[in-house]
């Protein structure tokens, strides 16, 4: 989506080459359980997936943190497991538990997936994006997203979250061609999904690779870097002006290589990313750095929060930078701490 | 423990400055559930902690993988939570679940800990070490260990394992002096514990910091680096010839800094540590590198396992190196794959 002749949104300016004195700010999982208004809408929806699939409600929870805090960007409210669900591997969310799927652990299991069938669920998400495009303040960017193929695959193969993603990693070792067929399905579906989000009005895209950090380098290259590059290249052909942020959580020392190999326009840095990596390691790359306040410091609050915000701002001064957390905001976060954070960032002006 | 005038054990030679064509090899959690003889001894003990606290049985399971595979080092069979248990915070292991403790979440809770009370449980572990010193082949080194104060604290504060160590991290942010008091207790107990292990016959020590990777740099410095340095320095005074290996799992790009700041003699690299870090990043440090085969590749086996073993050996050729996994061996590992791994490493000779 072009800028319609209007001023470029603040959020997008770092991607156009600008280092802003007051960086744009948004928070991963900013639409979430820490907000009472979110919990009310969630209760109205009843089921978590129903919240994702009801455009009026999904748009409402996306807007809630924008109304409260005036973040520079909204992020579409959805879930990374919408993709397998849309592909015909149903996802269930039981209260207080993580997601559950009937696992796919072999090439044969892929036959049950239904790629053309994705359209109706993706259409629903696109409708949410369209609503948001209408309802968001004109200065607020809208971020669309998907889970990276590797991370989504770990849930599809394990059938749930897991500390070590063992089933996906074992399949990838035992039958790399079969596992690649699953990744290929996810790459194609992700391109389609992100393309629709942009067509519906997303200004920017983020690819969440939550479990990127569990892989040795050769597997990281094959299952994290290559699929992400394919998605990035396809999107660049379709929508050359829409930046893509990669978030390879836990990639550590490998994040620089991820940036140069995938061609992402922005790199999300997790909480453990050390300052010298944030401020120097990406200097040779044409990339916007995003991150990386500890979400638990946002829970704790106080003077320590202010100091750390200042440290990050000092560190990234003069860089193309977006202020964010290093992981998603957690439910026990006091909403007033978020207000304090945003005020602190903007007090640099 | 000196070498009694005899030849230096192969395992210790990299610490004396030698790069061996065939590196020493051992595997984290090599005494474990993947071995049928371990499961038999475990069943005899009944309870997991009872296995740790019965010297005859703990020594037996320590010896089992040495008999099968002739590893260059045995590692004392015990658990990192022996320390809180010995300090008077009882640990329970329910079958199929992780450890459970009544959590300590404030300075007041520390009053219930009983530092002098550690002696009897540490004595039991020392007795296991003495037995091992007698029963191990003379060429086999014996590694003692403890959990790092940070990692042990995460369990003591959370009361169990957790994906994000939230309770410990929150305490550390909200009341750093109080949390430091807990860390100080653990530092003192760890020094005592490791000192006893060396006096009883351990040739080398490893400090397991499983959750080092969750912390931002300032917290990493205060809760991971500084306590480890204190332990390292105390041990260097007591036992200057006994090398200490640090294993800050997930430390990523920060591992080099960890090495230079803590003064550890060996650095355990996890599975995600990229080759250039393994082979080059530590060149300026006087340190032995250990790692980092993916334990899941050891489950998968086959030609891919052989190739990866060769890649790691090629990469580390000419370096002071110890072959190991990047994480602990997993229960579903076929024992014959371990034999294949050891043969492959030794075929370099």
C-alpha cells in the first residue's frame, strides 16, 4: 500500500533510511491479556480462535493498545497457528493450556493438508486487516505477520509446544526431503497469507521464528534461513515497498548471518542479544534493528525500567532503530508500566 | 588430586595445552535413561533422589557408560538440585514430572535455609566420588559438577522448571539485594560442594548454567558471570590444577565474554553455537572448547551422524578440544548410536 501522497508514517521512516531521535515504539503481543479491555473482548468471543476469526473482535483488540498508548504501529491480532488451521490441521486452544493439534509426523501425513482450502480462513483475516486500515489513526502503521515455516512446523509435528522441538528436529534429520515438503507447503501458504495481508492494508510484515534458536548451523540454514529468504523474495516481487522484519528468537551470534542471507529489512533482537550486537554487529547490513527490553523488567517497573530504557536509547542513538521488547509482553504486566515506558521513550524528543 | 607421577589422563591433556588428533570424548548425561542397565539400577533405587544419595548405586550408574563405551571421562551421577536439597529446601521428583520444591520468593524465605546443614548430604556425594576414584579405570578422568548459582536459583524461586524463569528474574529485578543474598548462599555452598568433590577424587569440574541464555547482558553479568567467577577463583586457590568447565547454555554471542570474565578453563558450547564461534571466537582466550553435536542427531543416527561428527572434528582440528554433545543425551537415544559416535571420533587416530 502506498502512502497516498501523504507523509510517511513514523514507524516506516527507519526503513527509508532515517535514524530518528525518538524511535518508533511498539511492543510484541501488545494486544493481550495484560489489558482488562482485552480480557473483556476475549470473554465475549469465548474461544481464542473465535477471537482470531471474528474480524470485528480481532480488530477491536488490535486497536485497544493503540487507543491507550498511541504506539507507532498496531500489529494484527491473530495467531501463528492460523496457517496450519487454514491448511486443514485443526488447532484447539484449551484454557490455561497451549495449542493442541493432531500431529503430522511423516510425508504421508501431508496428504491430508488442503492448500487451496486456506482461502476462506485467510479471507477472514484479510477482512480484519481491512477493518483496521479504516479504523486505525492515519499515522499508525499496521504490521501483518506470520509464523516462520520452521516454528509453525514444530507445532504441526509435535502437536503442541515443546521445550526442544524434538519431533520436528527428528523428522528433519531422518527424512529431510519429507520434512522439506512440509516446509514448502508452509512457505507457499505464508507467501499467500502475507500477500493477502498487504493487499488488505498492512504496511509492514513480521515473521516470528520463535524456535530458531534450537538448531545447529546446518539445520538453521536449511529450515530457518532458506524458507525465510524465499518468503522475503516473493514478497519483494509482489510488494517492493513493504518492509519485512525477521525475528529469529535465540539466534544469538547467528542473527547477523540470518540478516545477510534472508534479506530482511528489519531484525528483531531478543532480550539476550547483547548491546554490542544490537549497536554494531549489523552495521554492515542494510537493516533496521528492533528490540530488546526484557518483558520482565516491564513487569517489575520502577527506576530500573527507566534506566534500562535510557540505556537502550543511548546505545541505539543515531541508528535506524525501533524500540520494542525482546519477547512478547507477559500477562502480569501492569498497564501503567507500559504507559511509563512509552512516555520515557518519547521524552527523548 | 595429582597424577601420582603417572601419565596425564587423555581427558586432561587439552587443559595442559595439547591439541589431540583424537580429542577426548564424553557426553553430557551419559549415565542416563537411554541405557537399560541405568533403568534397572534406577528401578532398584526406587526414587530418583535416593539414587543420587546411595553411593553404591550412584557410582554404579556413573560407571555403566564407561564400561560400555570407554569414554575418556566419567561424570559423577547426581543432580544440580542436590544443593538446595542439602540447604534445607527439600526437592521432590515425581515420576514423569520435573522437580518440585516449595518456592522461596523473598529474603525472608532465605532464613529457612541451613548452610551448615549441607554437610551430611555433601558427605554422601563425596562418598560416591571416593568409590568412583577406586573403581574407575586409571585412565578415565572423573568430572565433578554443580549447577551454577543462577540456574539453581531459578528452580528454588520458581519451585519447578519453567520456560522463562520468570519468578527468579522478577525477584532479581524487584529486590536485587535480596536475590543476591540467595546467590551468595549458593556461591558458598557450591564452593564447598565442589571442594569436597575434588578432595574425594574429582579431576575436573563442570558448572552447568542451563538457563544462562534467558538474561539480558546486565543481568547476565550480575547473576551468571560474577558468581561463576567467584566460584572459579575460590577453586583455583584451593585446587589450582583442577580445570573448571563452564557451560552457559544459550549464551550465544556472549560466551566469549563469559570465558574472559569468569576465567573458566573450558567452555561447553551448546548445539546452536555456530562453527565460527567454536573454531575462532575463543582463539584469544586460554580455554578448551567442548561440544557440540546435536543430541537429536544422535537419536537419528545414520550417515548424517557420521558426517556431522567428521565436520566437527575437521573444524576443531589443531585446537584444544573435547568432543561432546551440545546438550544432554536424550532418553530415546539408541545405545548403538553412541557406540557408533565414539568409534567415529576414535577412527581419527
